[in-house]
C-alpha cells in the first residue's frame, strides 16, 4: 500500500499542474485579446491623426483657393495698391483720409462676396495685409480694426510677404485661432506699367468645421484643446482672460472646440493623463465603455522648426461596447474549451497512470539492482579521482616552475612554493602577504603589468612575456610568463587567469654577456683589417705592376672596407631580427652592383675553377635607369656575395655559375643558377638560421641573412632545386619607375 500511495500523490500533483496550466493559457489568451484591442485602438488613433493632418491641410488649401480667387479679381489688386500708396504717402500705420477712402472702396467691393463666403464656405476671416511683415490694411470681417502690426503673430503673412509665395497652416491670432491660407497680391503699377507686389490676402476658417467634419466621418467624439502657454503668447489679454474663465481644463489646457456635453469627460484626471502621455485609455467601467486617445498638433510657425513645440492636442473617444462584448464572449468560449480539454486529458491520464504504476514497480526492482552495481563503480571512480587529485597537488607543490592563479581583476588566488622560492620568500603565505594578494605587485614596473593585462584581454593568451619581477629584498629579476584566461564550464561569467612563470634571469645575463663579447669581437677585428686595407698602398710603391695585379689590389682594398662594413652589419642583423632596424634606402644601380660583386669574387671562383657568366636582359622598352631601385648598398652587396659564394661552392668541378639580371613590370629580378642540387636534408630549412650541411666552417647565416635583407627591401626570394636542372635562386626587388616616368635630374 505504501509503494502505491506515493505515485497517486504525484498523480494529484500532475492534475493540479494541468489545472494551473490550463488556467494560465486561458489567462494568457485573455490578456492577448486585451493587448490586441489596445493595439487596434492605437491604430485607429494613428489613422485619425493622419486624417486630421490631411483635413487640416485640405482646409488650409481651400482657404488659399478662396484668397486666390479674390486676389485675382481685376478690381481688388488695383484698389489694394491705391490703398498701399495712400498709407505710404500718409505716414504709414493706418494712414489718413485717402487711405480710409481706399479702404472703404475695397471693402465695398468685396463685401457682397464675403457675405456669401461666410454662408456657403464657412469662411470666418478675410484680411488684407501690407508688407514687409504684417501691417493690417483691411479686416473684411472686422472693418473697424486696422493699422496694427502682427509680425509676431501672423507668421503665414510675414513669410508670404517675404517670399511672395502662398503659405498655409493653423495659426492663433490676437482673438481666436484658425486655419489660414495666405496668397501674395500683385498689381500693375500705373506709373511704370510693371507688376509690383502689394501685400498678402489671408482667408481663414475656424477649427470647428474641421472637428465637426472628422467627427461625422469617423463617428468619434472629438475635441480640440490648445496649450495655455501658446494662447498667452498670442491672444490679447482681455480675450485671454475671458477664455480662461470658461474654457480652462486643469492648469495648462484651454478648450478650442468641443461640445458642451463633453466638458465633464474632458475634465476627468484620467483623460488629462491621456492627453499628456499620448497613450490610449480604455474606460471599461463606464456606460457605455469608451476608448480615449489623443495626439498633439503644431501651428504653422512651430511646424517649420526642427524641434517645434505643439500648439495643442486633439482628443477623441468612441464607444467600444461591441469590442468588449466580443472579448468577454471569447473568454467564456476559452473557459468552456479548457474544461472540455481538461476532462479529456484527465481521463486519459488516470487510465495511463494506473497502468504505469503497475509497470513502475517492476522497473523499480530492476533499477535497484542496477543502482547497486553502479554505486560500486562510482566508489571506485571516486577513489581514482582522489588519488589523481593528490598526484596533481603533489606535482603543483613540487614543480620547479612558478604556477599562479589570479582573477581577471588581478586578485591573487593561489601560488605554488616555486613562486615563493623564485621571489625570495619563505613560504606561499608570506608571498601572498608581501604582494597584498594583488598580482600587479609581482611586477617591478606597473606599466609592464598594464601591458600584460592588455595582451590578455585582446588575445586571451600570452606567450613568453618577459618582464622584471620584484623580489622580497627589493631587487629585480627577469621572468618569462605564459598565461591564459580560463572559464568555468558549469558557472557562467566565472573567469580566472592561470600563469606559468619561469626564472630567466641567468639567461638574460648570458644574452647581455654575449652582446658585449660580440661588440668586443667586432672592435678587435677592425684593427687587423685596417692593416690589410693599407697593404695595397704599400705594394703600389713598387713599380712594374700589371693591370691585373692593380685590379686585384683594388679588390683587396674594397673587400677590406666591405669586411669592416659587414662587421658593423652584424649588429644590424640583430636589429632586423628584433624588428628595430631603420631602413635608409638610396638609388642603387643593380647592374653595376652585381657586376662589382662578380669582379670581387673572381679570385675565389678562379681558385675553385668555376666560371661566372653574367647575362643582362636589356630590352628596347628599358632605358639606362631600368635597373635602378631604392635600397641599401651594403645589404645588397652582402646578399649577393653570400648567395654567389654558396653557388660557387655548391657547383660541380669545372662547372659554371650563371647570373641573370632582368627587369619585369615593377620589379628587378636577379636569378643565380648552378648545376648542383641542394641536399634533401637541408632543402626544407634552406633559409633557416644556422642551417648548413656538408660545408666545413659553415655558419648557416648566409642564406638566412639573404632572406632578411630581401624582406627589409620589401622583396621576395625563392629557391628551386632538382637533379636535372640544378639549383635556381630568384630574388626580386621593387623597381624604380621605367624610362619616361622618372623625372630628369636638374
């Protein structure tokens, strides 16, 4: 009975999980439907916003068309021009009697048409302005008011008079706001007969017609509100105070257009929040339930600025009873489906569970036996791992190399005894206390530590990083560090740095000693060479020397000087390996240089009974400067001497060495050929340092230095060798410009 009760407890737990899961999916579906409704209301608000902008521009365009129609009346421009001339003659502003007479004549002409426009086209304002700026000449809608300037209010008029082009948009005036269309007025100057700009004609309508149109087209309740600070900037104080007394909502909004029955809704705090947050709101508890949304709009002036401020807000709301009814209906259907699915799943689960319990008892018996066997194996594995960990700990403690671990922030985690021994501490604990458990204190130079950390961050590993470490007694020793960043596979974001630190202080001392010995050697060799260089001068004091003997004496002198240069070059070879060499090229004639090297080796080749053939390919496309290229002469001479000497030594008896000089597109190419074959043992390492084979006294530096010198010149060197064709070395140097492109010397 006990073995069966626990599975049935699990059955009821699974049943509870199914109930919770089913309820969760019903809840998620319900929330998703709410979210879809919210998104739909947002889309409707976006559509309303687009419709408002389109309707606003359409209304403004209609006002422009009406203003254009009146401005094109043949009598209007003429009367307007006479009025302008009268105002100018009578001192500007409202003018005098003549200006008043012209104003009355213009008003009498447009008054009949104005009455019809008010009745049929909902035109609220018709206003003639003189430029520049906006000087009121005639308000057809208020003919008793004129002569005032509105440069800081009528930006549509100011821009129209300035550009002499039509303007349109929403704008707030001294009394009320409106949608305005403004066109320039031109007339024929009676004195010159030319068209002149007179001023601007403004036609305007109220926001009410636009709001009523949108409300009837969409079925929404719509209200237009203006920002209080916007009205305070433009409206005359006496009109502003009146509006604030009856139309103020909250502290910062004033009703521009709304129905009286909508005022209580607009003054609700929730609606005011919608206005300022521009996020739709659903009032589901109201009867009927409403969806309320809002969006800002700008006037003509602010719309033309990159960061213009809104002049006001459009608020819209509509009945969403059908949508909420569908939402609740969907919830009931989901609950019904959920109950049906739960009943079906529970029935299948009960039958399956009962059958499964019977099989489970048999499986438990088999698995118990398997677990006992696995437990024995696990105990053996644990003993093996314990022994392995003990061996690793022993290796770590006895290793002659410093093994250290630290966090990526530089906090020391562990150090083996070798670390304490290298740095002169009595124990690991003393070392940890001495460095304050900070890895950076192992370094003598903080800048070296930062450099080490930067390499680790970029590459996650560093090899053979050599620097000075600070010992307990304050002295410094050279160490080499190999380190890498490790990560815990089971715990994310857990990283540390493992380092292997080797004492290379003795090696550094030997390297310094070697450098000093090499410097002394180079210095001691220069004394005997100076004597050799002076021997040709002493021999020339004896008369009767042949031309060939004179040539040999010159070769001895040149070779002696070159030997001194090569001694100096040994230091440069080291700088090249360390990438510290400063390349200083000059123009070199490779044709003359190669010939000079061949001449200097003539005695050596004669002694070896090997002839040297020099073949120069001088095509018609190349001039005298075809073989001139930038380089360092001593490097190039040394390069070709080493390669030619090797070719002579490797040639069979009575053989010959061929040197081919040619110019290809962009390169000078030198090929050196001999009939001998490079041994298979040395072929893969031909250009490696200290690579030599079968040559007594060979250093293995000739081909290695040739490769370095070629690379310094941004050139290429390659070698082929086989039994049939012998060995061919090819060297290419970037050439100077060909004939015709090199500037002539001046």
